[in-house]
């Protein structure tokens, strides 16, 4: 029987869980001690930690659609220790400061797992670590360099594998090596975000859904239904930040697309392996990310159309047929046994990209405005660290605490210039990703170990290098 591909519908994760009961929109003007804008991981974790630290706080969360509508409900389910901008922070603040940031990220994976267990959030968490593979000579060169870099940031429990050791974990066709870290877990994104929202409400936080915030200014979050006035307004909108007044060029909403197979048979899994259920990535320039789901599908993501003109974001998560086919071909390239396997579900979403590719967390003590994000695709765990940092910054500013290890991390209060205006923004992003895809094709076709020159140029131009 032919599989009918579901395209959009927000994501497979939402379809898997079905619709949740909607929460009421904001009923009118109101006040709070803290107003959190955004009902994804960053906003919900921030509300959670603030309320746990200071139960007397009146905290209101405003979400434009429903909790987990954005990246928190569409991501690939990677809870891991990557953070955007670490190398730049090392250059700006010194290697030791960046090592502290990395150690905080390593610990964050365990923090999410611990709190989920304490709050009874069943999110299909499996701590199998992260396996990143190389299947061209150029990728292997980058992988070995990446592995050595991670060791240099204190990750002494990371392991480097050759072809045979890689195959014993996951039999990726043509894989010549891999690196594995234990600081990672597979999750079900929507189970985590819904469970977190329920835990936050149980603490007494008020969540209003279907309430788009159109403007943030000191002590005010403006919506069509009324304004929330609070000493602290915390922007936790990640890839949807461009929809706010005055924020069009703050973070670029980069598009990422995913596909999920039907549940695969025991015979197929015998061929693939993957008993450890590690999250899986590669060393391509337009990299992939994948997981083996609890019901034995493969969910795999990568770049499709990287950016929509004018920083537009979609609503339903629909994916272009050409992108679906490209991801299906990538899936078969990795696992030839899947030739002929159809795609059960495909979807897309946006992630926030600052101009210098550095994740940040900030509180402006002169205005009470705070924000966190710009995770560049590493937000599942980073959002938790950002939330705990925002908690400490707010408490410090309110006189309820002092500087902590988190408030002195190098990503705190980092400022970055805005993205270029259109059409330069659209032309630049599409040109960069055309270069990355061309570099990947060139490296697949050539036996040498040189990273394609166009990828090196693209890294310098984009600010990633």
C-alpha cells in the first residue's frame, strides 16, 4: 500500500500527539511582575525557573498561537551540548571563558533530563549521545579537527571512531569515521514542550495563547487584546522575532525542513543498526540531523529553501516537493536499504540566526527588557541554559540575588549588529547556501581531503568562520 505523505500540519510531532486544548487569549489590559513573550522552550523554561526561585512573582506568558507552535514543536529532537558562537566568544573573552560556557552546556543536557523526571514530563528521552559521521575525505579531515577542538574545550569523554567502530553503532553507507559525545539525548519535542507548559501552569504561571505580541517596549507588551505592563518584559521569540515592531533585522529566520519515514521493520533495523538510538549528524556544510524515534521511524532534517524574502515565516510548516525529494535522496544515500521507502510526513520551521551566528542572553537593566535566542539550530538545550541565566539576571537586577556563575558567562549581554536590508539579505543567504550545497557536491565527487574553497569563502562572508 502506498504511503500518503502528510505535508505540513505544523510537524509530525504535533500530529503524533493530536491537538491540545487551547488556552484563553489575553482578556484585556493587565499587570504582572514579569511578562514573557513566547511560549516555546525559552519562554516556558524562563517562567518555570523564575517561579521556582520566587513563587510570589506574578508571571504571564504570551504566545501568538499555541505553546510549541514554533521551533520548539518542529525541531529534530536533539537535546545536545552544542552552542552557537563559542569560538567567537573564545576570541572575545579568552579560551577559559568559552570553556566555562561549554561546561555549562554539557551540564544543561543532564539538567533538562533531571527536571523532566522531577516534573513527570514523559518526553521519550533517551540519552544515547550524539554521533557525527564523515563519509568523504574532506568531511573526515573536518571531523578530526572538530574532535580535537572539542577535546580542547574540556570534553574529555568524547570518542573518535574509525569506519568499523562507526558501523558498529550505525551503518551509514560509506562512513569512514565519526565522533561521539555522551552529552546528548533524543527527545520528542512536543511531549517536552507540552509537559513543560503544564508544569509551569501548575506552579501558578498564567499562559495566554492566541495572543500575538505586536510591540515590545519598556514595561509594555502590546497585543491586539490589551497590553501587559510589567517591570520586566522578556522576549523569547527566537525565529519569529522579525514579526515584532522594530525587530525585522535583529535575527534572521532561517528555514529548516524535516522528513519522517513510516515505522521501519525489524529487518530494516537489523541492516541499519542504531541500537543505541544516538542522535545522528554529519560533517557536510549543509549538515543533516536525524534521530531514531520511539516508534522506529527515522526523522531527518536539513536545509531546504533557507530563507524567505522579507524575513517571512510560514504557518503550517509546508515543505516544497523539491526539498522533500532532496531529503529523501539524502536518507537513501545514508541508508541504501531504504530505497523505495516513502516519506510519511514532512514539515518545516524557522530558527533564529544573528548576524555573527552567536547565541545570546541579555537583560538591559536600564529598561527591564530582556531577551534570549539566536540559537542557530542548537536551541533545545541552549534554551534551558538561557532561561536559567535570565532568571539570575532578573533576580540580580531586582535585588533578590547577586552575580552567579551563569550571569558571568561570555554570551551574557553580547551585542551584535543587525542583518542587511532587503534585497541584500535574501541574495546573501541564498548565495551562501548555494555555495555550501555546491561544496558538498564537489566533495562527494572528489577523492581528495580538501574542503571546497567555496565553503571556506561562504564561512568568512557569513560570519560563521
